[in-house]
C-alpha cells in the first residue's frame, strides 16, 4: 500500500473521510549514511518526529534524506 522501495523504510497512514491517507514515507532515522557506513547513534529521528506531529495534529515533516538499505524487489508471476 505504501509502495516502499527500501528496507528499512517506514510509512504512516491516517484515516481521513473513510479512507487511509499516507502522510509520511521514508527513513526511520539517519543512523546509516550508506550501505556499510553507520553512525554509532542516530542524530535525527525522522519517523519519531513524524509520529509526534501526527499525534499533535501538526504538519508532518518529511524525511531529511533517503532511506539506506536493501532494495525491495517485487516479483510478478
């Protein structure tokens, strides 16, 4: 439903007018700089900030960068 392309990548949906609306899709945090390169700890928690905004009824910030991880490949029979 979210059309995520990388693992890990997160999505947040909120109910609106009887349907779910995507308000966030992107990285969880900035711990990984590239495949094989990571910080000891994340310095920016994108998903957490997005969840806090949803719960507070505020505008949801978009991720500060792309998710870093393995591509999700969809196989069609």
